[in-house]
């Protein structure tokens, strides 16, 4: 192995070396996953071992040219440099196969390798300071060190959304990912579990870095839709973090239990109140056991600020990575009760804009989708057509502008149930209510990389069930 540039503890060296071999093994054993490694912008200089760094540069060059990554071709002429003069191709292949990281953990390994590089840079800068502190103006030395560490700062803060490179490198990553997805081996964004809705969302699913605003008046089903999507996404094995600032976590759990049991379940309110029978309890306990195995973090701490949410989400993302999965969705319910900072004290528009922009930053930094629940103003209540529009969000400042997609919920049955005719048991009103009671309309008012439109979903509010409509509910 090539000697490192600085003297580091043997345990650290062994750990770093194993990580680098595992990362390269993961790419070579699963070549279609190279896009996730390229996305971290890892370079040869980030490797402790120069030989492994050279091997990565060779792989990276092949990928950026759009060529197929062939194990024998990539290793040709490089195996002896990396694994010693006696190493055969078969031995190298066996070593890489044994240590290869899975595709789902490849990006995390790359980020950890870069973090170790950052730590070595810190040590190197400390040596620079010790060697020059008496020979240079201290202010000039501080400025020099800070300038040198500018890139290291980005690595240390894990700014996934930041790119400082030429557009050619980014375009190469896009092309590589497109090739893999065309072949059916690429990593697509997870779906919401609602196929008809996914067709309208950015990249037809819960795209990494996307902020999706889920808006509506009280009673339209924001928590029902949010908890159902979280339930479906976690069931598919993707990491979910749900920050329920409005309702207690027990309600979210009861909603998920009722939805998973299905139509025979007692209403989630009855589950919470204990109005159940013995057979119900068996189903509830079965779903409890299933939910305990899910990558689903639930936090109902009140009055959280966006900084609190970001710190917690980062911690849970790291925990999910250690468990072999990835955080794909963060849900914040809802924007109006996120604790604002003092920056816009008294300026509600500014406070809500700060929350929305903070949610967008969270999505980009963690490389996941964020669903932000949001109340709309009362303007729609005074209209004949009570469907909310983007104009009803404008009083909420920058929320619309920060969002990649805006979903407006509308339940006609809710308003009909409040009408005088329905309260007076008018037969026509009752018939109409029965016809529409299981419909919730989602108006996709904005969707970057998606398509605006309206989607009607089937719902059972009592059991918090949301599903694709098997057929047009008006027929």
C-alpha cells in the first residue's frame, strides 16, 4: 500500500482502508450503481490510499465517458499496484466481492471517505499552523488556513445539495443515471404509494431534494393523506421521518394501524379510546409488531423549529444508513405551528417563508423529499367553488415559490355535511353525500418536472385510508 501523507493511528488507517476497498468493490460488483457514487463528487484525492484513488479515477473516467464498467478492464495493470505484485485477477475479484458494500450504502461510504479526508486535512492544517505561527503575521495565517479549508467545510457539513464543478461533470452524472434507469437497474425515486398521484409529481414520485406542499382547509384530510403516504413509503422499506407538531404520535400510529388492517378495522378514534373487541385487538397487535420493524421515525415534540427538525432528521438519516436503508421522506405537519426564529418576529409572512425555505434546504441537504403540511386562508370558504387555489397560499409568503409541487386537498362531502339540506335529512342531499363521501380531490396546482392536474383518490376518513380510485367515483 502507498504510505499516507501524514502519520495517523493504525486503527484509523485500517478502518479507512477497509471503507475504501468496500466502496470500490461495491461499484465494481454493482456497476449500475456508480451514479450514486458520482453524485457525492468523490475524487482520487479523497482516498487515503493513492492506489485505490487511482483505481477510482479509472472507474470514474469510464463512467463519465458513458462506457460499460468492466471489472477485468478496469483492473488491468492496476491490480498489482493496489494489492501487491503476487495478486491475481481472481484474488482481487474475490477480495472486492467479499468486501463490497451494497448499492444502498454506497453513497454513505463515499461521504464517510470524504469525511476522513477532511479530518486529515484538519490535521495537516494544524501542522501548518505549528510550523508557521512565529514566522507569519497571525491574521494572514488565519486567512490562509480558512481559505484552504473552504472546501473541507462543505465536506464536513455534508452539503449534498451543493455542487462546485463544471456542468460537464453534472451532465455526465445525469447521463449515467439515465442509462441505468433505462436498463432497469437505476435507483428511481420512491413512489407515494398512490400511482395516480405519482404521475403528476416531480420525477413521478418523491424526488430527492423536492419540497411538496400539502395544503388545504381544516377537515380536508391533510394529516390523513400525510400519514397514509408515510405508511406506504415505510412499508416499501424506505426511511421516513414524520414530525407531527399538531397531533400526538399515538394518533399517527393509530391511523397507520387502522389503514393497514383495512375496511374491517375499527375507526382509529375507537382504537385510541379502547372501544374495540378481542378480535380487533389481535389485528392491532399484529400491526403493532409489523410497524415496529419499519424504518419509520415519529416525533411529536411540540414547538420544534426548523433547526431542530434539520438536526434530528440528519441524525435519523445517519441511523437509517447504518441499518442499510436511506431516508427518503420527511413529513412536517404543519408549517403554521413550526416555531419561527426571531429573525422575522411579528412578520407572519416572513416567518412562514422562512419555514418553507428551511424545508427546501432540508430536502436538498439530506437528498430526500419533504412534504410540508400547510393551512390555506379562508378566502375559499366564501366562494361557490370552495376548491383552494395557489392564490389562497399567497398570504403565506414564499411557500408557493419554495415548493416544487403544491397539492391542494378538497373534500366536497365535508362541505355537504355542513349544509342545511343535509342537516335537515333532505333525501337528495343524503344520496349525494353517500355518493361522494369516499372521495378526496387532490389539485396538483404546481409541479416542477411534473404535470399539474386533478386526481381523485378513494378515502375512508374514519380509518385514515387513502387509495387509488379503482374507477371514476362519479360513475
